[in-house]
C-alpha cells in the first residue's frame, strides 16, 4: 500500500507598483534586505525587480522578516514617488 502525502503551499504574492525613474538601480535597497533564508533553510520571501515596480512573495515562514523586507521595498519606492500601489495577487 502506498502513502500519498499532500503538501499545500501557502504564500502571499504582491505587486508593488510605482513609477521608477529612468536608470533606477535597486542595489542600495537590495543590499539592505534581510536574508530570505531561515535557519531551517526555508525560503522566507522572494522578490524580483520589474520595470513597473517590485514583485514580492511572502512564503509565510517568518512574517517579521518578510514584513520588514516588504517595508524596506515600499520605503524605497516612496523615496522617488508619492504614489505606491500595492496589489495582492492570486
């Protein structure tokens, strides 16, 4: 008899949209982000830089770390614009 193991992957995905200036370099904010890997070697969060903002994934592993990372990204956007749109995807 075979056992079947089902794992439900739970995560929250966000699009953080803002008007990036031409030639924007995200290096400064990206180097400030906390490690996205937990001590148990699990991915806490992930992100990508896109032409209209950031894509952010909270894997709901450690919300204090992922929340802080998301705050840094939003604060970065607010340095350049007064309007930031946060869309929860999925």
